[in-house]
């Protein structure tokens, strides 16, 4: 993983870290499952404060680009087409289950809307 941070110009350093990791994950430069450096390790390597890198990692996790697995570390999450395939499979499973339960399409769609609003805080 190669990141270049420009302190004197451009966006805030945390945003540069976030944007570069996001782009590398989405383009496949960082493959799904790639273990990222620790917050402190990356901060040291880039000459940034640990809080700056931690803020970038939190934003990336909120965006679904990375996932933290407790003490096991932080990894690139399924993104792009892999995430879309997983989502499509989950949607198909849900649709089949809703039909077997005898729900109408409207009721199934309403349940999904409620779940999405709850998950996204809307």
C-alpha cells in the first residue's frame, strides 16, 4: 500500500488517507481481505497523528470500504462488484422467503424500507 500525503496543500490529511485507501480498495490495488497497517503503524509511516489515521479508518469503515475484526486487525472489505453480488444474493434470498411466507410484494418492500431506515438512521 502506497499513500502520499501533502500536508501543505489539498484536502485535510485524514481525507487524503481516506480517499487514497478507498480508491486503492475499489480499483483492486488493495484486494479484498488485505490487512491494513495498524492506526499507529500507518500514522508513523506517514508522519501523521494517530488520531488523523483513526478518523480516516472510521470514515472508511462507515463507507463499508474496510472492516475491523477486533484484535485481528483491519481489512479491506468486499467492495464494488463483490459487494453488489453479495447484496443481490441476499435480496434474492429475502424475496424468496417473503413469497414463501405469503407476504405481498408491497408488504415485503415496506419491510425492506423499514429495515433500511433503521440501519441508516433515517
